[in-house]
C-alpha cells in the first residue's frame, strides 16, 4: 500500500508509475480546483521521470508553479503563506529505487494521504501532453537564503557536511557555503542513484563518510542530511554519533536561555534527559506521539517554540513550526561556545538507551497486550503504542507508521539493567 500516514511512497514503476502519478495529479487538482499549487522534487530518478505526468494531471484543474529540485524544508518555507498546497516528489531516506509524494498546506502542516487523498483516488487514462517546466518555474530559493544568511550570519567553527547526494545539494549547499568560514563538503553533487551511501542519517553504515571526513580534516563537528533534507544527523569531533534526543536536549537548553517559560515538545521515544532539561531551564515539556504530522499539529495548538524527535527531526516556531536542520545547526554551534561537542554529548548522556530496535511479529496487538499484562504493576501509557515506566527503566513499543514492524526503545539508569531488561522484553515480544 503506497498511501501512508504521512506521505505516499513506493518503488518506482513497480508500485508507483506514470499512470499513478498522472491520476494522483488529477485527483489533487480536483480537490484543489483553481487553487495555487507549488511542486518540487528531490534528485531521485523516479521523481524526475514522474514529474511531468503529475504536473500534467494537476494542470487539468489547478494552477501549478514549479520550484525545481528542493529540500522538504524549502518546500514548507516556500508554501507557507504563498500557496494553497505544496507537493514534493520524494521518498525521503529510502533506497534509490523508491519514489513518492509529500504534501503540505499553507501552514506547512502535512496532509495525510491515507485520510485526505486515498478516499478520492481513482485511475485516469494518461493524456500525452508535453509540459514546459521553464514556463512554470518560480524562484523559491532567494527568500530562503536571505532568511538564513540574516538569521545565522557566519559560523567560525570548522564543519564537515555530507549532503548524501540528495536534495540539499542545491539551496542548503549554497547557504552553508556562505555561512561556514571553514568547511569540508562531501557527496555534494546531486545524484539520484546515491552512489556513496543511502541518504539516511540514522544508519551507522551511512555515517562512515562523515566520520572519516571529520577525523581526516580535524573538524569540530560533522553533519549529514537525509535524501530530502528534513533530518539532520550529527557527529562530534571524535567521530561519535549524537542521537536525536541528545541534540533535542542541547537545542532546548539554548532556546530556553533566550525564552524562559517556552513550551517545548518531544516525542515519547526520547531520553528522560529531554524533559528533565526542559524543566530545569524553566521550560514546559510536552510529550507527543511519534511523527511530524502529530508534532506539527501539536506545535500549532500549544504555540510551542521548538520540538525534537529521536529520528533527527527538529522543528522551530520561528520558521513556521516545521523542520529546519540549519536552525538546529545554529543552536548546536551556539552551545559549543565554551565546550567541545563531545563534552556536550557526555554531559547529556545521563542514561543508557537502546536506540530503536525493530521486530517483525505476526500479531502486533497481541504482543502489546502481552506487554501490558507482564508490566501491569508499572505505570502504563498508551499515547502511541505502549509506554511502560518502572523504577529504574522505561520503554516504549509501538507499531511503525510506515512499515509492518514493532519498534522498541528502552532506557535504563545503568548498563546492567538495560541489558537485562532488553533480553526480557525481546523474549516477551518474540513469544519465547
């Protein structure tokens, strides 16, 4: 099923082909009849091939403007306040054979394809029409660049950047080239085959290039974008990876130095250090279920200043309540005024965290019920899957929103408890 909770995603030609792209354009165009729609794409082969068919379908009923190759944060930035709908042809951090579509409204809140598009979707016969993309082209990069050059200024730390051959090789590369006084750019040319590694900020095998660059060039930190640029991974000067929740805690502290009392949202997989840090520095910590759709909705509702996820998504009110890896970089560098990044990592790594572990099971519901029964004497929450809070450890287990998996995150106050409880919970999940 290509219609997901947050986007539309599948293998090019096998699951999403030209007929699908044209039909999707027709359906969205009918839903947004006579409205202004901004369209961009990532660097994938599938995205480039499907683009004219999708636009052709849209143009049957809607006004279309083409932004070219852009990151997802740039799509959000360009759409907010200016277009009725923004659509990017992208499959985010997936392997190169995948393609897909992400959509957002004027507030940069994503549409749910599962709920808002799929009920109306039907196939149409493709009309052979040649689209002149140059006639539809609009410049959305200039204002984006101006915002960051004014907001961030110059950063005088030596920084390595892995663009992962993705969508950030255009606007974000131009911005960082001006902002960074000392830089090392790698995998900085757009290439939809992703020749160096998958465009994923979470898999350790995808971080080898940036770790090597940091060490070889004696950089103070290294950062890596995912394929569509809405996630930011980071490594310190020793080559150690900083988890998304640790980065969230660091950024939260910097923001609260400026805006005491601000509301800050974190996803329920994050370490306890995140709410503890927010409260210690005078903020209001708000827990949220996983996923940018839910985070953004809650940010608007609560008027939250910042939100962070374990999955390396960082959201800022000041830009429009959506992801901004460049602002995340700004606050991390700000926190490094008197400390190395490795020292900050150690300072915030108070607890022992398993990281996210995936399990394929036959019956997700049955496993969650079994977990609740075994840990019935602990505090249990069901905001997203099942969260269990015991004396010296806690964990969350939840169904994936994008894959047929159960995802486990476990944290403990000491390493021995982490190992012990991890084995115990694995046995419960696998029924052994």
